[in-house]
């Protein structure tokens, strides 16, 4: 079967869905692989590395997609690319499809799998693109905060005097937040963190950070069966804001990562909180693509407020460390394919009744099959 890997064309997308390592393994499964020229450049992978791994380098999307049975992508293909995907092909990516997009895949006869919908179960961990990418986003956010901050993270004792350690506050302690805590601790910051899910409190402490937050009866049930945070009441958010406001005023660095599935990210840092911080403080908003956790975030931009606080609201945080994020993303897709692979037939065999497949499959044989989109 022919596997096509396209150059990503969406704004701020620097990642690629296959690496020379995964290309070799795809070929080992009995496939041929076509990689569009330049696909890996923003991740530090030249065409020659793919060619050495055995891939054909295709001049454009049409050449890569001609005859393809599998298409690997980071983001949803644009309309012009979609039109060139052969009927019957399997498309795997973080497709973020709404009902209209799913209908378009069905009409094009493409079996589309949206990897961001993968159930967060133990068996799926090695294919979990949200986790692999969030982990790196959390790391990168702290590194960029340290680079932007005009002092150091660790306490620096010198003959000329002592520079105190930076106070670092991580808001949202899921995958990205926990990695942000660990990274900030490694750099020597004095780290605290908050979350609404009760389980997060122990995880924060186990990484050596202090917990700052508001807890009540409502927050005891703040976690969905899938492990995500629930949307909570306006009263809860007001109480949470009261508790964190005084803390934020004393922080040098704030990293926000809070998401609520299917909704705009909650605003955790108000304009007044930003204005309470010292000049030179840095806020990194990893949730910027979901609307941001900070009232003054400008998605896709870095801004400095009138009181000298720098807010980094860049899009696509994993894409800012593209070499690593592409390597992990590509392995996630490879694991998904090898898990559902017919070795004899040398083709994908997505078991319709498997919990993982049910989670990610948007379309099959011309029909929209995902429960969240099928009736739309
Ligand atoms: P996420 O990206 O959806 O959200 C990030 C964090 O923001 C979460 O911890 C959430 O609780 C928090 N948050 C939401 N609203 C908040 C608020 N108002 N204030 C403070 N924090 C707020 O979460 P995620 O990183 O994808 O992790 C979600 C869950 O999935 C976690 O329980 C994680 O342990 C679990 N998980 C399980 C597996 C697995 O077992 N395979 C893999 C990955 C993640």
C-alpha cells in the first residue's frame, strides 16, 4: 500500500506526520512511502533523510497522493489536497472536524480518523497524540518563559549579591502543566500550581510544587469519567479567582494550560490580575489556540502590557519544538497503524468494535460514523 505524507500548509504548523524512523517501519510493514518535498524541513528533516530511509520524494501533493491508500497528516488537509486523496484511502491526523468536514470526508469516500479523539485509556497511551504534544508544549512554554524573563529561574548567589529564585505558578496541571512544573523545578524556580480536579493536587505535590487553589463540594466532582475537567459554575470560578488573585500578584512567571473539552478555555487570569504583576513578569498562555486563559492574551502573538508584563500567546506550542514533537507524533501514528494492521494482507484493519477505533473513526465507507457527528 502507498502511504502519503504531505507538507503541512496550515498557519503556524511546523510539524510533520512521519520521520525517517517511522518511514522505515512503514516500509517494513510492506508499504511504499511518498513524502512531499520539504515536508520535514521545519522539523529539521531534509528530503535526503527521507530518501535514505527509502521514501520517494514527491514534487507536490498531487504526486504524493496519487494512488495512496493511507494519508498521514498533522492537521486536516486543505480543500485542494482533499480533492486529490483517492477514494477509499485512510486519512489519519488531528483533524478537528466539525459536522461539515466529516460530511466532506464521507462524500469523498475517505475513511478519516481524528487522533485527538483517542480515548485516554492505558492501552491507547502510546498512540496518544494529545499527551505527547501537550508534554512538549509544557516543556517549551517554560523554556520560552525563562528566555523572555529578565532575571534567572534559580537563586543565584554571587560575590556581588544574591538574585532570588523566580516564583513560577502553573495553572492547570494536566499533561502540559505537570511537565511545566517539572521543567520549572529543574531550572530552579520556586514552583506552585493549581487545578480543579481533585486528583491533580497530589500529582502537583508529588512533583515538588505547592498547591494553591480553591476546593469545595463542586470541585470534588470536577472530573469527567474520561479524566477531563468539567465546566464548573460561575460561582466556583469567582471563588477560585479570589484565591489565586493574591498569589498571582507575587509571581514572576505564570504558565496557563487549562482546557475544558469542547469549550472555550476558561479565563483564569483577569486583566486586573495581569496588572497586579510586577514589570518584567512573564505569562505564557498555552491555551491560546482554545481562546486563552488570560484576558489580555492575543492569540498567535506576544504582547507587553502597559505595566510591563509580557504575555506569550503563541499558537501551536508543540510546533515550537518541532523536531521533538514531530518525532513523537509520528511514532503515535505508527503505533496506531501497527496496532490495527493486517500483516498478511499488508493493509490497515481497523476493528469497528474496538474502543480506540470507535473513538477516532469519523467516517467509514462513505458514511459519517462518529457518534458526536453522525446525527448532524
Ligand atoms: P486538558 O488539556 O483537557 O486540560 C489541562 C488541565 O487544565 C487539566 O488538568 C484540567 O483539569 C485543568 N483545568 C480545567 N479547568 C481549570 C480551571 N478552571 N482551573 C485550573 N485548572 C483547570 O487535560 P489533559 O492534560 O489532556 O489531561 C486530562 C486528563 O487525562 C488528566 O486526568 C490526565 O491524567 C488524563 N490522561 C490520561 C491518560 C491515560 O491514562 N492514557 C493519558 C493522558 C492524560
